[in-house]
């Protein structure tokens, strides 16, 4: 049975690609790992195999019509394994839009936990069980490269400096006490995604990660950081651009203005390192 869905324009209705399938699949597992892809043909088979071997999870790839044939490969993976699903979007619209589509897909089904993860193997699938364990006592689990030192393999120095500077900038301007607010390996409880107005999340690159965490923090959800080791991509091309950095600079300033409004319960935004 095919697990491929097509999203047309900004309308999030999903249509099963092949006739005869059931579009509303009963989830065997309650965790969905969402992986956005754009030109990741070298990586998708390995990431799918390793994620599925790591824990009892389902996988949703969100592909933006990658020109390198990633979408076709994902359809093959989905056809072979019921745990794998693919949401096809018509054109490259950025990582943030892809995640929002994936989150809505998850909320339309009965997933309790929704994870974010890159396709390029920078995030180690073997860490997934630790995220699920930490989510037992938290609403949002953040993977951090910067707990007790720096855990990054093969990054150029300028990339590291940019990432560390971004973390400091976010902390100073927004007051969020997290060590790695731009990271993209994380696990949301369903209630967090339900509470955030996903239609109003506008940012895409680094700032998408910051804005989602900031929204959860403002609402008083319990947020925990766990250490992860991050490795630079070995295959495929980076989608990192200077526009993504500029977007983050402005977004953080906007978030800084929301600071006094923070309320709610939870852990007061204190990171509970696990
Ligand atoms: N669907 C979709 N996925 C995207 C888009 N841009 C990036 N991605 C995916 O988002 C994830 C993170 O993108 P990366 O290019 O690895 O960005 P990065 O991790 O900041 O930078 P590098 O690892 O240095 O390349 C990868 O799985 C990409 O394939 C997009 O516009 N649409
Ligand atoms: Mg990457």
C-alpha cells in the first residue's frame, strides 16, 4: 500500500497518491519522526533504515519536489514499509513550511510525540530513544550540541562561531535559557503543537527552530535539553544561506519584544538537563 500524499499549494489537504489505499492510517506507534527533504537522495535510505531500527516510531518525510529524485525514492521506501509516509509538496518553500505541514499531518492523526530531525545524518538516529525517555517528564525536548562543551564533528570554524554567536544572541535578546536554540533535533508533545498557532509561525531557517521553542516557552511548557553529538553532512548540499541568518536576526528581535508577556506554568523555562 502506498504511503505517499500530495499537498497542493498551501492547502494542507492530503490526497493519497495511488488509488485503493487508505489515507487515514491507524498509527501503530504513537511517535512520528518528521524529516524535511530537499535533494537528499544520497541520504534518505540510510536515515530511514536507521530511524526505524532505533525505536518503535513512524516516519514522515516532507519533500518539496526535489529535482534529484528524492521524492521517487521516498515513494519506494513508503511502498515497502507501512511505517514510512511521504508528504509531497509542489515546490521548495523552506524548512519551516515543510515542518508545519508535517506537524498538521501528525495532529490529524493520533500521534502523542512528534520529532524533528534532519535528513543529512547530522542527527544520530541512535539518540531517538533518549529523546523519548526525556519526553516522559517534559513537553519539549531539545537536543543540544553545547551542554558541557561543544559536541560537533567536522564543522568549519566559521560555522561553529556563527552557531555559538546565534545561541548567545538569542539568550540575550529573548531571555530563553537554552544552550542550543537553533538546533533542529527535538521532540514535541502533541499538546505543545496543539497550543501553538502554527499558521502564525512565519520563519523558516534557524529562526523557525527559535520561534517554535520560544512559542512553547512563552506558554510555560516544560522544556528539557539533552546532549547530542552533531556531525556535519557527508553527502548532499547545504541549504544554508545568508538570507537564513538575516531572517533569524530580525525574528529574534521581534521575539524579544514579546518577552514581558511570558506566563503560564511549567518549569519556568529552566532547562532540565538530562
Ligand atoms: N522540504 C524541505 N526540506 C528542506 C528545505 N530546506 C532544507 N530542507 C531539509 O532540512 C534539513 C536541514 O537542512 P540542511 O541543508 O541540512 O541545513 P543545515 O543543517 O542548517 O545545514 P547543512 O547541514 O550545513 O547543510 C535537511 O533534511 C534538508 O533536506 C526546504 O525548503 N524544503
Ligand atoms: Mg544539515
